[in-house]
């Protein structure tokens, strides 16, 4: 099975092992402790994409991983290089994104002696990785790379850290590259749970007011077609979590959009009325369901998830189906087809759902200005091709994107939903563009978040990875400002960004295109200019800094307590 | 609710850290923990006793099971398993009469008595945590100078 033994240094063994995993690009930044691997990267066929801060390398790898469904790879040196990766690693873990992070470490005989640029990154990263390896010999490298990729991309995906001491990169040894690896404690795949799928079907069919709640797991396992077929066959309305946005076309008649803290009014309203929910690949985050006790009251839950530990963690399920949700839904679809079921679209529940939906779509009060969040995001949707990929930063703009930007093509909307990492969207967009150079990629951004990783403009321009930054600019930390307005009696502190910097000039200084859009007409033209540009485009869109994100389910309350625009 | 968890893990460095870190990060309690290598030196057995609601304990088992380094996680039934802990107590014993009294008491609990430093006695008791607690209460009047317990191990 094994290739024949070859003599090489650890750095070369690493590159060869990465190449065997199909890696073509890595995002990174070199330093003292990873120079030997960079020397071998120089000699390899793998493209290096230089970042300006390691956190961005991790976010790029994350964006790449979410879009390609193969682990994105990032490189950093030891010490501060590794700790700078941590936020990106934790972000990937919170959102189940496949990633392999490779850090340099001080030489083995220096570990534990507080050497220059030494950090115990294995210890620090422990709760935020799916697994971490620190090979102590050259011979281990091919095996840990193989295991690392296998762990990162199977089951519930997540980040894996390979921390490689400098001498292990440098030393030469005879190495072999395994075709298979054995991990007795790792069982990512389970058989399809026929018994519980049958029980789920019975429960779903016996319920009067059912709904499908599609979470991020639906997107990770690409269960788009299965989800849509089941929804259409049973004529059941579909809501999503925020992470599940894009699991189901939001222009579909059965779509109600995301539920949660800033969910659609109609989705939250209907969610409080249902008697049975088919929940697919979701952990029932507090941001999605509000208070746990209130959510599960009077509600029968069918919970499908690949991770058995999610069952019963936040919500009690009447029926639990553990396994890959695509495989489970496929079996469910077969069972339903066998029953030759066809529910009419005239059933009373659906009629009611549509009335509620129509009411809120017509009557939800929106900000009156020309450049309101709703209007600018609907303009973006109008101009942007449906298969374009959208990422977001974290803050008001993100929640406006949830409310007003319809994700139509499956799996085209990505956001830091779990950890809520400001600065994620722009580097993630660059990673997404590397994975899918054939489609346009847009980062729906806020100014506060964009500030955090805006130096990725250098990477975008110099590495020829053009993306659009759709910068909804209120020159403030808008979400914090909204909470201070709402919960702290307008005692505004630490939120005013004082019109600094000028984003058009900032973009231009990096060699990117900067456009300020002050009307919907200018905005449409700017997006088109961005789509046709060979370099990154930053579209600066000044808005009213007092605009709130509404509806709003305040933290610690339930969906029925949703605050509406007055 | 008290539960005994028996966890077979790969015998590799850092795993005790990861298991205890999991308890801390997920807001679970560790009552006691004991670890030892198994007959096959590739594996170690950890025995953890914990307190929580039924739902919490079920979640602990699942989270432990999810760990890649754990091979098998079992929740042991108190009635169907043997669970013991070794406790050592150093007891003040300046007079002959006290020493005889302590030895008698030790006999009734099945504890062994060793000579300790400075005329003290060391009682060694292997038993269930409950019985150890009762023994501890009964020797308290003599004055406990020091004590150490291994934590529960179970099969």
C-alpha cells in the first residue's frame, strides 16, 4: 500500500503530504520558526498567498474551506504568529468549517524553556480545534497530515492544527506516505438510522402545523435538493437559522427566511405557532431560538445532525436522527415517495402561513431614507448574479443582510455566525474567491468590522484575487450603538468612529478601486464596476448612523417577544 | 445525581489535560479522577466521578465520546459495578490507649494501620466514598493531621 521510503527533510515531507491532499494554495506569513517549511514551499508547486496578519490567513482558509468543502490551509510562525491564528481557528470551530492550520514551533529541545517566540499553542488552541498534532519526528509528518485532513473534512468539519517544531522541519529522515490512517477513537460516519427516520416521517405526517428548520449542516452536507424535494412534496414551509441562510432559495414560495434574534418577522411569528419542527443540521443556538425553555414548549422536535453530542444539548428532541443529513433526508424522501404522498397547497396551515408572510412583507415598517439598509441590499441583490458568493462581517450590516438580502442559489451565503468574529468577511471573501475564481464574491461589510482586516486589500490586489467590499458605512460600531440606544438609555460610549478613514482613498492607496455611492443609482453602477474590475473594489455607502436593525429579539427573551419597528 | 464514568483513552501525552479541559470548558464538575495504564499499554483507563442532572450527565458522556482520543466511554451502574477508592489518614496518636482505640476502629472498617512520623498512625482504607466518609467522621475526634485520596476507580 505504501509508497517506497524516501529520504527528505520534514519541510519537504509536509509539502509532499499537502500536495497528496490536493492542496494548491496556502494562506500565510513566514517567520523564524517556519522558515524551513517555507524553503520547501518555495520549491513545491503550491501557491503561497501572503497575508498581512495571520488572523486573515485563518479567515481566508476558512472561507476557502466553506466554499470548496475541502480544508483551507494556513501557515504561521510560532508564538505571536500562532496566537494571531487563534481567533480564526476558533471562528472555524464555531461554524464547523474545515481547516488545516500549520504553525512553526521552537525546536523540540527548546520547548518548555520559554524560548523566543515560543507559545504553547497546542494548549491554547485545545478547546477551539477539532484536533491538534505536534509531530516530534520527521517520520510522523506524512501520517499527521493525512490524519489532519481526514479529521478536518469528515463528520462535522472543523479546524485541525499541526504544530511543527523547527528542527522537525529541518531534519532529514526516511519517510513513507500512508494511503490510509487508523484512528480507533474517531468514527465520523454512522449508518443511516432507518428506525428513527420512519418515526420522524410518522411524526411529521401526523402534525398539523409543521415547519422545516434548516441549519448550517444542510449547507455543509449539500442537502439542498433533498430539502427542497421534501418541502415541496409535503408543502411544508421552510425557515432557516442564520447559518442555514442559503440552504433553501429565499425567493421560493415556501421560504420564510431566517428565524432568530434578527430573523424575518414572518419566520419568527410562524415559529411560535408550529407544533412540529424538522430541524436539520442545527445546534439550536440561542441566537436562533431565544430562550431554550420557551422554544421547545408545545413543540415536537425531530432533530437530524451528524454530531450525536448536539442531540439534547440545547433542545430536547422527540425523534433524533444521527447521521449525515443528506443521507438521512434522501432516505426520508424515499419513504415519503413510497407513501405516494402529495399534500395539496391548499391546506389550512399553509394558507395561514402565507397570510402571515404576506402581511409582514407588506406591513413591516422600513427606514424611510433612500439609502436605507433594505433598499441598498435589495439593490445589491438586483445587480448581483444569483450564483455570486456573499460573505459578511459581523454587526448591523450582517443582520441587515440576513433580513434584506435574499440568498437564492444554494450555498452562496457565508458569515461568522457562531463566534461572531468582526473582520471575518473580507479575508473569507478572498479565500472564497480562490476556491471559486469563476464567480463574483462580495463581502457585505460594516466599517467597524472592515477596519479589523482591511489590510487584506494588499493580498487581494497583489495576489490578483478581486472581490467587492460592499461597505455599509455608518462610521460607528453600529450594533453596539443600537444596544446602547435600546438598553442603555442612549448613553453612547466607544462607538463613534469619527469619519476615519476615507475608504475611497484607503482602497486607492492599496491599488484597489474605491467608489463612494450616495444614491441607489450610483450604487448599482458601483457594483457593476466592481463586477467588471480586475482589482478589489471598495464601495463606500454612507448611511444614517441612527438606523436600527429591526425586528429584534432581545437576548434572554423568546421569539414571541420580538421587538418590531414602531 | 452522582455518576461514575469509565473512559478508555489512547495512552498518549496530553490526554488527561484534554479531558479535564473539556469538563472545565463545558461547565461540568469533576468530583474525582483516577488514571492508570491498562493491560494493553496502548490504552489508559480514566475513572471520573461527577455530579449533575440526568441531562448534563448524558451530555458529558456524549462530549467525551466525541473526543478523538477516547476509545470507549461508559457510564457505570453503581449496583452492577465494583467501585473503590483508597484513602490515607494520618491520625494524632500520642498515647498507647488512643492507638489501641484507633486500631479497633480501623478493624471494624477493614482499614490497615501503619506507623507514621512523630508517633502518628496512618490508616489505609480501600472502600466506597460513602464508607470512607463515615470512617473519616469516626476518627475525626482523634485529630486528622493529613489525608490523601486516590479518587474512585471502578469496573
